[in-house]
C-alpha cells in the first residue's frame, strides 16, 4: 500500500505546480516581419506593417504570397501601432521583427529621436532589429517583391549583413546600437542607406552607404566608396575588393584588383595639440584577383611593387573619407568620444566647438599591404603569354 500512497501524494503535488498562463494562441497573433515609417501630407506618421501570412502547404496555391501589408496613421507612433489590430483582427507580435525602415524625408524633417521612443520603451519590439533609411517612401520599398527571400523584410535583413561583411559598403546597425550612438557625447550616428536603381532596365534595391545623423536628425549621406574608408578606420572592415588603376600610359578604364582578406587598423590620437593630430596604422592581408596591366607579380620585387601600389590606393581611400567628413564637419569616427574617455575636462572645453575642431584635425596614415596569394599558381596574368 505504501506505493499507492506515494503515487497519490505525487499526483497531489502536481496540482501545486505552476503552468504556462499565456492564453494567446497563434491564430490570435499577427507576426510583424517589417515596419516602414513615412510622413503623410497632414504631418502624421504613416506606418506600413508587413505581416506574416500563413499559407496552406498542401493543396494551396503555389503563387500565394506569404505576407500582407497593414497601414496605420497618427501623430503618435504608439497610437498608430495600437490601431492596427482593429484592421488586422489580430494582436501584433514583434518577436520576429526583421527590419525598421524610415523615409529620408521623415529623418530630415522630424528626426528619429521622438519616433524611436516607442521601440526603446515598449517591451515587445526586438531592440536588436536592424534600422535603415530609405530614399523616397519607405512603404514603396517594403512593398517590393523579394528576389530570393520569402519577404522583402528578410531580404533587407540579409542584404545589410552581406554588404557589411563582404564589401564594407555599409554597416551593421540596429535599434540598440543606434540608441547608444545617439546618446553618446558626440551624438553622431550612421544608418544603412537603401535606394532603388536600375541595371540594364531591371529595377534593383541597393543597401549601400549610410545616412548621417546628428542628435537623431539626418544631415547628410555617405556613399559606398567613402563608407569603405570609414569602416577601415573603425576597424570594422571584414573583406572586400580594392581596385587599383593601371596608371600612366594605360587605358584609364582598366583596373587591377586585390581582395582584402583581413584588415586591422589602430589609432593613436594626440589631443595635446589643437587642433588634434590622429595617426592611423593600417595592416592589410590581400590576394591578387585581377592582373591586367602589371601582367605578373612573380618575383619578390614585383610582388612588393604591386603591394605598394595597393597600399597607396587604400591610403587615398582613407584620405578621401576623412577629407569628406572634415568638409561636412561630421565626426563619424567617434574621436570626440575617445577624447571624453581620455580627458573629460578637456572634452568639456572642446565640446561646444567640436565640429569645427574636427574639421581642422590632421590625419596621418601608415598603410602596409602584404600579399598572401597571387590568385593563381603561376603568379602572372592567367591569359598572358610570355
């Protein structure tokens, strides 16, 4: 009988255990994949939410879209979002949010500080969701058909990561990082820039360059070429291609190419001088991808000469990036934040005029390129005959 008593006690204890008390079932939720934010003619926020739409797997139509779009508008982001369930018939679920895209016009007119409040204060949105600025209406971008992914939101999500990792023409940015940069001492931030273009008549969506924001308001834009230089200086350059012009006596349209396998940059600032002097040491591991005018890089001297040319091109890229940032007085390198950590009292003196001081800052670059591979077993142009 003891075993029966033990079983009875065990079952009685089960009644005291807590269980899951979330009564919301999947059919009651609308999973938000992406959110586009524009401004309408009345000055209201115009939201377009991309909602996952369950599709019947067996016996369903093969061309049926797996998403739909629901819109809402109000002078308040939170109110516009809370009104969407009355049109959708389901409570919005933010756990699968892939991207938030904002129109350039809104970013320049109202800035992001106020409209981002909802995402930082509400517990539901994913704080690590990527955020981007779009040329033209954000809703027009979100409504485009994806190329390979199931939704355009997922395409933008993957596109940003691929572009930042494989050609460094943009950067990884999410709501959390944006909040940190906006609330830093300098207050400058960069957000991936999305625009539409055509290649041989075929429309494409590009994620390239960055929108530049001061205290949450967009003030300018950095193109993909200069973005590469900024990523190098921030030591966030993963990999990419560097074009090397052939030089005098050659076709000006001809270029040679190296692939950057790894890049490490270090900064040594001198804030004891006014304006400051910033020295960068950049070490690059590269492989030859294209040889057109050099023909070969077989001997040690030939390889060194080619590496030196590549180093000069990278140095000019860095000079072009810093020159442009100085021209528009935009500290995208976080130098002011570095000064604040090193010498808070000096930063307090310089902060009111930091934009002007940054524009006068002297940058010096020491670039060292090491060739790890010629790209072939022969070391010369694959089609070149001796």
